[in-house]
């Protein structure tokens, strides 16, 4: 959101409008940013409200966001048309936060990582993919370091999606990245006992909590890929823990 927030500030905007599902970490993040930077926030939420609200939505309200629950059909229309300003001072941010201004922010994540690696030549950066925007931007900051994306949705479209963002937002294609499907556990936000047991073991061994929608699936995939010999011996695997813990 970094450069979207700069832009909103430069335009003198006083309200951020965005949209997401009931478990959207992006909704949580926009609400938190609104509180931090002293601007109002509105979130269109897909589907009927179910009370008590889950921690993501309740947290958004606690951070001052106005939630507007809309039917799946209406949500689909909003997505298709794109969010529009509703009054002067409104700054719309698309679902998941992925737009042209998201790219430089995620590129900086890659650039910052590069400065921290002892042995970049033998490193792979791993990231969970939802919209694919984070990975698309990240790859542009990695100077050719391999990047591995784990899609948390089924459908097998992530490679095309990331290529699409690269074309649309950076005007070129970027090398040395790959997405690997097959670790969605049935689809977006779907879980299995095996996933929960992996997350629990991971926490016991490392003290690091994972979320069930994104990072749990990514770390599970990494461990499977290590076992199957995907990574060369001696590799450093840098896994981006992108958050989402309030959803747990
Ligand atoms: C915790 C977390 N990790 C990773 C992602 C993936 O980001 P992107 O949608 O940019 O692919 C998301 C997206 O919402 C997320 O909430």
C-alpha cells in the first residue's frame, strides 16, 4: 500500500475505499493504515454479515473502518466496474491492493531482502500468492534471484496472472520466477487436518505462528519441495511471512 498511500496523501484524499472478502487481510491492512494516517476508510465486504464478526472484520471496525456488506452479485459488479470515488477526497484501492502503485512497494521488499542476504547466489525467495501482486512486484526488485510463488487458490492461473501484471504495470516480462500449484488444500481459505497439523508442528519447532490461508500453505509447500529435491543442497530459502495472523 505504500505508494498508494503516498498518492492518496498527495492528492489530499481524506478517505480510502476498498473491497475484500470476509477474511481479507487487505481489509485489515487498509483499516489499520486509515487509523495510522488519520484518514477515513470504507470496506465493501463480499456477502452477508455473519455475527459475531470474525476477528479480521471486527478488527477493521475497531480501527474505524465503515463496513458495507454487499451481495456476491453486487460485489462482482463492483469488481468488474472498479471502485469509483463516491465524493471528493475519496481514494479507491482495488481488491487485494494490486495496482500499478503496488508494484514499486513490493519491489522495495525485494531490494531490501537483497541487502540482507549473505549468499544471494544460492538463495531462493518464496512467497504466497493470492492476487499475485506481491510476487509480481517482488520479482522486479530481486535482480534475477530466483523467486518461487505458492498460489493459495486453485485454478492454475497464477503464472499467467503474474505475467499479466508484469506486462500491464512494468511494460516487460521478468526472468527467474516460477509458481508451483497443488498446495491450495481444496481452494482459497480451505483447510484440512493435515494443514493444521503441519502448522502446529511448525509452531512447536520454530515458535513462528502461521496463518491458515497464506503462509501455512506456503511453508507446507516448501517442506514438501525440500523433500522432493526441488531445492539444490546448500540452498538458502528465504520465505516471506506476509502476515494474516489476526485471521487466526
Ligand atoms: C497474509 C497474506 N500473504 C500473502 C498474500 C498474497 O498477496 P497477493 O494478493 O499480492 O498475491 C496475501 C494477500 O491477501 C495475504 O493476505
